[in-house]
C-alpha cells in the first residue's frame, strides 16, 4: 500500500520491509500493509540497516537511532558532530557481534558496539569521502567505495589494505561480490557503467558500459548464482546473467518504464491490453494492462542505427528528438511497420515495427529535403489508414503528404502546393479511405477525397483548432480549439452537431468511448471532463493534482489511461458504469469538481462515491408497477409453465403415467423405515387390522376451497383481486382442480361460475394479466361447456365476454400487424 510521500530509503530483513519518507520510518509485512511506525527523527532519514531484532536509521542531521522492531521503542541514540564525522555509509561486518561499521564524508571509519554504546576503533581512512561499504565473502574483509572512484579492499581486524582499485567514471555508487565460486567484484558508477574486477589477479576483468542510462543506484549478486540485479534512476530494473566468454554479463530479464515523463499514449489493437507510450526520453514503449511481463520497449529513435550502436548512448549524436505524435494500426502489423511517429522539431517521420519491437525500415520525408535538413520545417500531425497501407503526414508549412507503409514511397500530396496556409494541427482518415480531414492553424477544416486528392468541402471556424480526433466507427470528429472550446462535427452531414465549453486551460488531449457516446477531454486546468454526446451534457468532471498530458480509452471501454505533467507513470481509471449503477445526470453549470487522488495500489476512498450513492439508491429502489398505463395491454410476469399448458394437461398426465406401479419390498432387512421429512423419525410397527371402512366420506369432499369462498364474496363486493392472486399462486394441476370444483357436481354452484366469468371480464376490462385471462377462460370453457350452454344466466355473461374479447384482440392485432409491416420494410427496403 502506498505511503503518503515519496519513499527515500528502503531496506529489508527476512520478515519485514523497512521504508522511510522524510523523517518517518515504516515497516511493512507481507509486502503490503504497514505494521510498525517509528517516529523520533527530526530530519530526513538517508541510511537504513536492519540488525537482528533492531533496525538502525541515520538522518541527514547526523543522528543515529537504534529501534526495537517489535515494541517500536528507541533503544539507543547517538549524535555525531557533522564537522568531524558526517555518517555517509553503514554496514554490519559479518560475525562481529553487536557491531556496526560507519563510514564518513571526512573519509574516516568507526567501529561501534551498539549494545554497550562504545566506539571500539577509528580507522584513519583515505582522505576521501566514503560512499559505500560492502562485506566481502571473506570474514574481516570489507570493500570501501570512495568519492574519488577508488575501491579499497580492507581487513578491519588488522587495519590493513589488501588491494586497491580505481575506476575513471567518478564516485563508486554501489559494490557487490560474486559468491558462486568466481572471485569477482562489481562496482557501479554515476554514468551507468559497471566495472568487474578479478580479485585473484587484482585487475579489471571487463566493463559493462551503458548498463543503465543514468547512475547505478544499487546492485546485488544473487547468493551462489551468476546473477546480478541492478537498478538506476532511468526507471529500470535489470537482471544480468554471467554465462558468456570474457566474464561479461547479458540481460536476462528487465522491467523498465520511461526515464522521463511520457508525452503521448494510445491503446494499440482491439483487445484493450496494450498501451503504446512515447516519452521525453526519446523511447517508444508498450505497456500491458494485464501483466508487466508483457511490457516491451521499442527503443530510441535514431538517424542511423548502426552508427548509434558503435558510439553508445552518451556520445550518440544520431539520437532523434522525443516523439510528439504517433499513430498505430494492427492491420498488416505482421507484414510491415505498423506505427508512424513525428519527432519534436524534426521533418522526418519514423516508422516502427511492433512485432519486431524495434524502429522500422523507413524514414518518411518529402523528396526535396532528402539532401538537406531544414531547421524551421517539421512534421506536426500523422495518421494511418485503417487498412494499414498508407501513412498521412502533415507539416508545419501546411503541406500534407501520403506515403505507402510497406515501401515508404511518396504517393502524392493534397492541394497544389500545400493543403493549408497555416501549420497542420490535425489529420484524420475515415474508416473506408474515402475522406481525409485536415485542420490548419489559420482556422480552416478541409475535407479531401482520399484517392483523387480533390477538395470536397471547407469550413472556417472562429478560432483556430489545436487538435482533432476522429471516431472512425460513427464518423464523429472532435475538434479542440485554442479558445478552450470543443466542437463535435458529423463528417456525413459536415455540420457541427455539438459545442462544449467549460475548460479554462489549453486542451491537451481527447478520447472517445468505444461506442462513440462519450468524449473525454483533459486540459491544463487539471480537470478531466466526460461529455455525453447524445444529450450534449457534461456528465462527469474531476480534478487531479497534476494536469493530464495525454488520455486514451480502452477499445473495450473498461479503462481510461492518463499520463500527467512531470510524472513517469501511466494511470488507469476503471469505468464505474460497467460494474455498478451510475446515474448519468447532467452536472449543474456551477458544479465545482472535487480533487481525486491518482490511482495507486493503496485503497483510497474515492471522493465522488459518497455523492453518487444517493442517486444509485434511488435507481435500485425503483420498482416497476404492475401496469404502466390503463390503456396498455399488460401481460403477467408469471413463467410460461404456469399457464401455457393448461389446455393440454390431460395429455401431459397420460404421457407421464408410469407403466406399472412401483413395487414395495415386503421386508427390508438392512434398515428400519423412517418417516420422510427434515428430521427423520422411525415408523412405528403397524398392527394388521382390515376393519377400516371403504365408504368415502362425502363430507370431506363437500368442503369448499378458499378460491370458491373468495369468489362467492366477490359476487357481492365486486372485488376480484384476492381470488385472482390466489389463482396466480397455484400450479397448473391445482388450477385445473380448482376450476373443476366450480361446477355443481364438484361442490360448486352456478353463482360461483358466474363470479368466475365476471373475474375474467374484470381482467379484460383492466387489460392486465392478459395471457392468464385467455388461458383460464379456455380451460373453464373446456371443462364446463355443457353446463354453460344449458344455463341462460351464464350464456348471457359469456356472450358479453365474447364481444369484449374480440374488441381487445382486434385492437391488439392491428398494432402487431403495423409493427411487423414496418419491421419487414426496414429489413428489405434499400434506404
């Protein structure tokens, strides 16, 4: 879980990880939660050393503190005088009980016993500040790294120097010894080189130049293995394996991000798993949203790759400036280059190959600049067609060129000399390669035929556009202007369909949701806003502590990715509307957005959640009424099995009838029979007596059911809801038994039958439970047709029902036919 501020110091023992920020030290358990906090330092902690049951910390004011890990209490505090002994390195010599060795900026060393708080010995040193101390595999031997670039291998028992080395690249930043049988010592430098020294022959064995592009911060050989782990300020962590000739190492695994903030990010492909990112460090990298092991770096841009490799990173005059804009397409990415990029202040656009994770084969620039490179002309906008065959590049002079991606050949340009009077601010090609849309800084937006390169339409806007973005599937074009407003243009009708204003700073980037309903924009006013295009409203707005430079939304709609000013990371925001009910109501005009912390692994309570909970609850509590309107014919919400097979029940019963009755065993020897139920009871042994009467008790059958009683009551009150609800709760067989029981021979009466018919009439009147009324009436007629035909009262009721039924059905049938007609026409007609 994240700490409130940047971690400045880190150390670990076998159980806990110790991390400090400013003057506070924390201990993490299970790599996750903080279990101990140690407060007492007045200044920033810069050295840490776990030491058995204690942890030692030193701050920049030269105070050394020893803490008891479990009780969090201060065990010992030692103050050193900065002018005579400023602590710069700390180490525990192995087998030296309770003792620590301290190195100073004055060059002297001191050996302390921290149990008795005694200074045991002072080493005179070598007149240079000590930067690092490292225990050698041999007891009593310590390697001391100095600010002068010297490494002293010293025996602290006899205070004598065993050997001395020197590197030419400045102070020693880290030292580590190999422990797999090879007497090798590695040392790190501030410019990213690693020197490997042979301790037997006392000489330099080899150099690993450009191991990192910045200072090596830490290095450690894995105990007993030929593996070296290094990290540096270039935001990279690398594992080197020493298995080749000459003792040099090669990269086995690495994890790296940008060493300078990313400037442009875009999702690559349709699965929403890769984000391409271009940084100010000149590299293009692909980050996976699934797992870091799928991350890959496409490297730095270079004018001539072969010459660059010979010179190395530091002396590289061939390196291209950082990428400002790029476009990528997955079609044909396995056949040829799939990414085109523009570089800052540079006319040549480069191609990149995603499959090979390297720079591509072509350098795209107009013919007249092939010999000399102009200073004031540069590429400003780029796009790739959806088929992956063509790249369209706009220049600061207003020229727009088309190139073939496979061969790199120039395929023409738009306009006679140039497409626009001002610089090209944006380019977009539609999904079918029919149209190309260009935006110029003079305020014109032009539509060109892609193939014939003719101008189709031109429109002038009051302010000059700063960028455009096309949603290819829906043909919607988002245009950001220099006056901080946004317009949405439909490329079919070529009309402005929406205009949004509300940002108070330059609009940095825009992205559409995959369905084209939302436009999400970020601005220098530190807000990220979501505009709903169908309703034309602002539906979401939040503040971040650092302005978002670039935005991109996943093609699957699950994440929004953002990069921020002076920040190396890419942040993922999850789309809450995918997994919870969110009311997308327009925000009021005076809405003040709240500050939201950027995503991290720390479970921060989201600020906006509290405000949205009420609206969510309202939505969840809504229960649909049984009937929306009295004019509408409404069906019941009962499953089909409860009413559909009422007429064919006798057929179903016949089918389900067993061929022979089940045979019951007369004596079951292995178990005692039990009564079925939740709690088993043993059956009491029955006495044989055949004296029971076989005469059926008619009184039992003559009992009226609840349904009958409620129907009789309803005849006087005219309230049929109760009997109807009773019938709705029954299964098909029970419904049939109830309806059979309405006839006089089943224990019913003519009044009850009349009441049932009136209940059906009420259902048709109110136009609800329509399909139940049909099913119940059909079964009733099937069972009691003879009685109905002989009773004038019932016949009269039935004829009334018949006309009512016919009227409702004719009305319904007309509506059905009308809808079917329109539907068939829509399917077949060529609109």
